[in-house]
């Protein structure tokens, strides 16, 4: 699962933005992870965000 996440972050953010240095890369990765968890709906979570599932706003069948 973590390998898939890193593949996604590389193709959707890192490769597209070509960060100039490590500081920009760090800020970019932090911003991407925030968007990924708070704003981006996930198909596996029935179009909910990971944050919604974590906080209990959306219940997934067991």
C-alpha cells in the first residue's frame, strides 16, 4: 500500500513540479499529503476522504 502511495505522489506532484531544492520538496510533499487526506476523494473509501473515514463521518462496511 505504501508503495502505491509513493508512486501516486511522485506522478501527481513531484515529477510535475520539478522542485528546485529540498526545502521546496518538503513543503510540496506536506501540502500534497494534506490535500490527499483532507480533500481528495478515494474510490476505495466510497468517494470519501481518508480524514472523513478516520474521524468517523463516513462508515465503511466491514
